[in-house]
């Protein structure tokens, strides 16, 4: 009897905060700032945090605020964690098989819909409790404002493409960097803080809430979630068979028009169909692929009114959370299985293994039922290009869409990578990603796989504070980040005897986040350290020959080697640019002489096929 009384008492104690919060909700106005304004405005940072603190004060058992970092100007970055039973410890939650959902808002701080929908969703989960069931199994971690410095650059003219609110934040940080291009290179303090947050919580699902730039169409809510050959097959199947159909049906039943993300192959002619591109890991939901976690890009339609956009964002998150609660055990198990598979694959070197590095759209298409608006096309006397003018007359048609992505370039992952200790920036980035790094305790000489690469093609204009330089035949769009590649690799992989100093860093691939290391350290990866200029110095020629010295050397070399003379003459005949460049003509011989720097273009990161005999410490 005493045991029964104690159980009833404990149950009452656990329920009391929720009951009190519900009573408080009935007696107080819990309208969000956006709701109070009739969706004319969105709250600034102070008002947003005041509302969150008010909710946490009303129900501290189920809502907790934590600081997770600072911006480049020193502003505090916060998360709000909603948990049904007051468990806010990530390790404990993982042991209980409770899926952790990370919601990110205002990475582009002019796109504020997710912030206001998240405030409403948190309220309905822990204050009014009309959506309390969304916390039955899931724990929801919300970043209310990620790009906080950009958020506070408030103004009415920050988004020319967007229908409300009256004022909004700015796209980039105080350093004028786009955080949604920074997930791999991790240049900003905001990204470093985010990576630490990710590694602490290790979410099972990720939302990144945005507002579109693009065409005009009827859909108000669009999303993108990867299921291609670079996604774990079990996770991809759950997304395709369970998550997407139920989510779309649920959002549609709420009165919103939902669609996969709309990106046209030709923005001036929607009839050519939709583009399909690899989501490279500089983007949030491309980065989560490397972490073996499903990540959803949410794109509300820019021309819809703010109320429609905020409520549509709310309904999409609500619908996904319902599926996650229903499939909680399955989702957690799929994520863990993907991690274990990655670890197991990294335990040995298999030269026949193929890791998908670069993807492209396949040639086969399927019809996509497009709910657009009729439009007119004409030649613009202003831009000189084709002008498209949308009407508000519905256009419901089928247009082509690529069936899916195919693998364009693969590599066989090594057993581990080894990096000389002087490449400190690269090592710091790897450490920020939470990778396990080991250090050599003595100098080591051995045969390793190494790349020799031609000089990249550096663009004239900067992009995200750098000059990203794709190697070989990659064609990288700095606007979309879509990367395609065909043909053969331009870097040549071979085995060479190399010496690595004491303190060199070894990155074993039998770890959960190994795919991050592969993408960053394979030189032809779409977001590699080479592309982002971490290794530019290896392509700089530091020793030169005077022309009168090389003139003499060239004649001596041709006299001794008639085949070399023929090769030189053929190149002059076939390459007009070479023929017109005195420096290049002389350098032709310098490159083939014993004086040439054999380390030029030698990628300093070695690929280890075995860890045997390497003196490793922690």
C-alpha cells in the first residue's frame, strides 16, 4: 500500500509542472511576438530571448536554455531544449533511445520564418501542451537564432525577394560570411560553436529552416532531404518509404501546399524541368550526410505572406516530429547502424572499396506534377537576356525531373590519413569536427599513398573569403554549390617513400565521423581542404632559373635527348599560348631537369593502408 501511495505521489510530482504550465497558459497570453503583431513583424534578439526565458520560467522541468557559443562580435548563442521529463543530458537520452532533433533557425537571418514557428511550437509543446505528444519520445533542441550578428542588422530592405515581415535580418555574419557555406571549412566562430554543439548532442534528425530565392509557384512549403548513393541505404529507405509520404500527407491536410524543393534546370524556362544536384557538405543538410544523420532543408516560398510561411513551417516540423515519435526506435537504430557500418569499413584498407565522392544527375527522368503559375517570356531590353513574367493564373502540368543521382567519382578510402604537424589550420579544422586524432611519438619513414596534383584554377573573385579552386574537370557553381565531374581524376595517386616528423597527425577511419575526414582530405572532394585553399602553398614554385642559364641548359638537354627536342617542338606547334610565352618555354626544360622541385604539387597528406609499425600516441 505504501508503495502504491509513493508511486502516485511521484507521478503527481512529475505531472505537476505540466499541469501548472497548462493552467498558466489558460490564464496568460502566450501569443508569440509575431502572432501579436498579426505576422507583420518578427522579434529582435532581446524580445526573442525574453519570450524563451518566460516559457522556461513557466515550465523549467520541460524547457531549458543553454548558451553554446559566441559570435565573432561576442554575442551569446543559445539553444532551447524541450524534454518531457526534465532529462536534458545528451548521453542519458541516447542511452534511453530517445531521438534528439536539432532545429536550426536564421542561419540566413533575413529568413526568419523558422524562428517564429519554433517559438510557437515550443509553446505548444511545453506551455499550452496542445502538442505535448511531440515530446513523447523525441527531445527537441532549438537554435532560435544562429546567425545572430546578421539577425541584428535589421532593416526593411534586406530581402528584395521576400514578402514580409516589415523588417528582417541580413544574410551573412558580421564577417560577411555565409554560414551555410562554412560547415566543412569551419572558418567562423559560429560554425566552430555549432560543431561543438553537434558533437555534444549528436542529433538523430536535423532541420535547417530557410526561405527560398527563386521562381513563383503555388507551393508555399518546400523541402529537400538527401536519399542519394552517398546516404546510408537504411536511412534513405526510411526517408523515402516512411517519412516523406506521411509528412507530405499530414502537411497537405493542414491546408498548405507542400513539394520537394523547386530548382529549375533553366530559371528562364520552367518547362525544361527541375534540376537535381548533389548536396555538397558545405551546406547544412549535405554535412549531415557525412555524419550519418538525416537532415532536412526547409524552404518556405518567399512571395507568400508571412503568416502562411510561418504556419507552414510549423506544420512541416510538427508533421516530421510526429513521424519521428512514431518511428523513434527505428530511427535511432538506423543511425547507430550507419555509424557502426562506417566504423567497420574503416578498420581495414580495401583497394576495391568505392566511396562516392562526387555525384551528378542521371539521364533518366520522371514526371513531376508542378503547381506553378502561367508565365510570359520575352527578350529584355534592359538585361539583354530572356525575361520571365509570372501571372497569378494557375499552371498545373507535368515537367521532367531527374530520377536520381548517380556516382561520378569514387575513391578507395585508406586505413588512415597522416598529416605533417606544420599544417596546423587543417589539423584544427579536423579537431573542430570532433574527429579522433592520434599523434606520432617519433619520426616515421615508410611507403604511403600520395597524390601529385596540377595547379588548381583559382577564380579571380573571392567566394566566402577564399578563392575556392576545383581541381581537374570539376565544374563548381559558387551560387548553388552544385558540383559535377566526369572523366578521370587530375590528381595522380601513387606510392612513395615518405618521412613524417614526430608529432604528425594520424586520422584513423574506424570512427563514426570518418566521412568528414574523407571529404576534407581527399584533394578532389567537392569541399576539400585543397579546394578551400588550405594547401595553396604546395603549388607555388619557389626556385627559378635565370633566362640565360636556362637557355644554355635547354640546348644541352636537347643535344643529349632528341626525343625531348621533338616533344618541345610539337608543343610549340600545338599550343599557341605556350609558343607565345618565353617563360613557359624555358620552364619546360627546367621542369625536366634535376634542379626542379620534386615536392611542387605533392599533396602533403599521406594515405596509410596500414597502421602497423607507426609510432602512435594519443
